[in-house]
């Protein structure tokens, strides 16, 4: 992985430069950062993750 740290720390240029990796990380998101609102499928990619409610 080229992304170091969390998605929360990425700026626009970092996201653009790593768009394929970011797309993979955010697909089927299960967590959201309560600080910035970014979403991820694994909580390790966010600085303040909160689990999203599951759809039933």
C-alpha cells in the first residue's frame, strides 16, 4: 500500500495520486470517521472510527 496513516490525513492531491487504492479501501464501507466523515471498510484506515449500522 502506498497510503501511510489514515484516510483522514490525506489531502486532495494524495487522494488523486492513489485513487485506485482509495477506491478499494472505501468500497463496502463499514466504518465512518466521527471527526471528518470519511468512510472505510476497515477501522484501521480512520482516525476516529465508528461502526456503521448494518442494513437488514
